[in-house]
C-alpha cells in the first residue's frame, strides 16, 4: 500500500489495519519514502483474557471426552 503524509493522518485507522494485516505501507514524503510495518509481540498467550482461568493438565487426551456422563447430567 502507498500513501502520503496527509492521507496517513486523515486515514490512519485504515493504514494501521493494512500494516497489522502484514501489508508493507510506503509513506511518500518530500525527503524520501518511509515504510510502516507491524511488529507483533512475541510470546503472546493464545488464551488471551482467559489466561490463568483455564487449567491445562499434562497427559490429558483432549480428543476424548473429559467429563463423565454423570457430570453432564448433574
């Protein structure tokens, strides 16, 4: 994606979303081109806001039922 400084300021949400999607955004200026790219944080949690609320037990096969029939009827 290419833009200029005026369009960047006017349409920042659209330009920001393009960068977050992985697009290379080139901002044309009188002094030269600037490149805007997103840098995603490393080591993020896949659980997001549920981190710390879900217990992950080693050795549990999640392809099989994890609750008994009695627990479902409970």
